[in-house]
């Protein structure tokens, strides 16, 4: 018979460890480049970090492909003054996904707590980006 069956406690559950960038030696360069380009107001620089079929979801729609991503980033950034003040960064090497948490300010608007989830491919290009403002409970 197979061993280890019995008892509660979710014995077969897969546990994924979320680690900081410092513990992993860093996420792919596209992650830091994304934040740097965001803070520089560079929609074109940000879009260049995406894979050809990469997608961007900001909660108000999903853009797929570099041209659509560039257009959506232009809408999201809304010109100069966009700022992503990062408070924590985590990376999962098993899923190639980075979670970046911080406060985003767009132009003269109010700052919003935000989470960016960036998934990259083996070449270090962003295949999926999700940007969400976090509502406090």
C-alpha cells in the first residue's frame, strides 16, 4: 500500500513559497525595468518589455499584443507625473511571476494602494501584467 495516506491537515496540498527578490537573487530584469519605465512615464518603454502576444489587465479591460498594450498603458499613465512607490516585491521562480505592492499616483490624482502581478517568459519578456488598485476593508 501507498504510505502517508490518513489523517487530516491537507497532507497532499502543494505549498508555494513567496520569496522576496533578495532571497532569489532577483526577478527577471523586466520587473525592475517595468517600475522604472512606469515612474518615467514611458508607455513605449513599458510596452517594449512585453512579449509580442503579452497582455495587460488593469481591471477595466484586457489589452493583448504590443500595440494594444501600448495604447492601454498610455491611458493608464495619463501623461507625466505617474509614480509607483514600491513597498514590497516578491518573486515566484516556479511560476515566473513577480508581485509588486506599493502606492500609485497618476498625475495629480490621489495615491492608491496597488498590486502589480507580472508574469514573464523564459526570455524575460512580460507575458501577462495585472494592475489592480486595492480597496481597504
